């Protein structure tokens, strides 16, 4: 265990409970425990608290109170919103459009829609994780029933051009997942449906928001229920909703000052990490981004090992690296961006993070990365490579059966064994190699030659990734 004070740097997963939320929750447990649908005194009192919370949330989100429903969480809000909007416009068609970097709640709902006979189409993003509004709109078809675009990305922080995209959709309703930005940034214009999650802004877990604009066709995918405008079945948690609304207003009211402070701290991390740690790629839009979030990837590093070392040093961070996943599947966000997936670290600062905590992180990180890399020998001066024989134009590296980041490490170690202009064929059956080897080539100035069947180079399975040495 670390003797240093701990620092929680994973607010994008869940933010610590806001003091205002704690106070409101305690009070509402005493005053808002009854069924708000009942006419007796305690029921009316609970109803008044619920109505006041709904008005507060609607005001912050730029909606009408009767457009706002409370759900059991952000994921449920997305699922109900997508499916309800699709059912409401089934006469138009069954084509669903979304960006390639949406939250998994959107992607899984799209998979269910496709399995039920609908069609889901993913729109690519650029290397910063940003959609092009014109390209997104160009994917709209006469049978497009719904488009989905997040306000800001949960892994890399890139803010999406929601308002610009909405203007080009030609009347197709747009669902905006505002889970990462609600309370922190102004709500973008142009949405028809909006979802959010209270625990992302410091409210209690188990409260989500689904707002549906008047005039937007919506037909719940679940059996009818009289609560929450017929959009969300089941009993509402009035105390938690009251706490969520109070903390949302508090976060919004303090956002200007806190955003500026956190933005400066994140900017320091973005600037210093590449200077202090060799072979690092900072990903996401450096300008159009969330103020509290930064993501970077370290070459030759197992993401799970690095996160464990940071935890021991007192830092709670997260990762989209395939090395930290039990399925060994790279982050779909990083994959869509075409950036490095190995050794990935997401730092998301909660309110109240201090400059001293960030300074300590920047002091500890280079030491930990060097420790993780040390057994690989990559930080030691490399011996001068022996010239490759003229007849040996291709070096085959059999990395079959090895997982991230071993294929890239082997490439880095041995590319010097071929002469400039020589070819290295890395044989791998790890899906992460398809992303990480091209990213390594771009970072190191080597020429990526594409893919070939591993059988062409003696492999019994997998793919050969071809790299030509340029220096």
C-alpha cells in the first residue's frame, strides 16, 4: 500500500458525491420518502419535492419540466430513449445512425435493434475523435428514424459539433448523450432527445435523465406505466432525484470557475507527460475538449500493469487499453480514432483536485512507466544494428499467440536488424496489433505497408503486418 495520500482521478467513471447532494439526500430521506402518486399529506409532500427537482433539472438542461423523466441511470435513459424514438418513428423507417465513438449503451442498443430486424449505421470519426457534420448528415437516408451523437466523448474528452450536425439532419430527430458534459458545459442546441447521468456530475448513482422534446414522436418499448410521463416504468426514488437536481444546479453554478481551474491542470498534464515520458501519444482534441479529462497512451506498456502501479502509488485512473480487458478487445473509441491503444491512461479530475496532486502525479508517472519498461531493455542505449545482408530483405517476427503490447515491443526491438528500406513482417493474431502497429509506425516515422495473410510468411494463422524501415 502507498503511504502517499490518495488522489481520485476517475471522475469520468463516477464523480465523488457532491456536498450539496449529500445534504439534499439526507433531508429528502425524511421529507420525501412517501409515494408521490398518493393524495395524502406525505404523498403530496413527496410530489412537491419531485416536481421541484424536475423543474430544476429542466432549467439546467434547457427543457420544459414535462419533457423531463427520471430513469434508473444513464444507461437506461439511453436505452429507453433510443428504442422509444425508433418505435415512435417506425413508419418512417428502421435506420439508426450513430457515431463510431458513442458509449457502449448506444452501441449495445443498436445491436439489439439490428437483431430485431432494424439497421444501424456507424459514422467514422477523425484522429481526434470528432465527427464531421457534413459526413454525418450525408449518411441520413429517407428511412432514417433516429440519429445519435454524444455531446462529448467519455474516453478522450473530444466535444462533438452537435449543433452544427443537428442543422444538417433535415428533420431527423437527434438523441444527444450528455452524460459527460451535463452541468459542466452548456447543453448544445439541436437535440430532440437528451440523456444524462447524475453520478457523472456528483449526484447519487441510480438516477438518470431522459428528456424528450414536445413534438418528438416517442413510443415506449416497455409495457405501459403511468409514472414519468409513460416513458419510464416503476417507482421513482424521490430522495435520490432531489439530491441529483440540487447537485446539478450547484455544479452548473460553479462550472465557470472550476472548469477554468481544471482546464489549466489538464493542460499541464497534456504538456508535461510527453516531455517527461518517452514514446507517449496524447489523444483527443487538444482544444475542443472537456475541461477535466486527458488521455494518453504509452508505447511498450501493459495498461493493466501501469494502472496497478499507479494505484499502488495512490492514483485512481482508468484505461481503454485492451490489456486491461478480460476480452483483450481494444477500446472501440481508440480503434475508431486510429490511435495507439496500448498502455492507455485516462485521467479525469474531479472538482477540488489540487495542483499539488497533479504535480505528484507528474513526478510519479515517469518513474512508474520506466519501471514497467525496464525488463524489456528498451530504455537502455541500443547497440548499433548489424547491417542486414543484401539478400535478406524481409525479417519475419512470429508473435502469434502473444498479446498486447508484445508484438509492438518485438517490432521496436528488432527493426534495426534490417537495413533501411528493408521489410519487417510481424505475425500476430491479436486484434490490437491491427491498430497499434500502424500507430507505432506513425509515431516512429516508419512506413506501414498494410496487411497480408500470415501464411505468406510461414504462419499458420493470423495476419502479417508489414513495416518498411525508413531510417
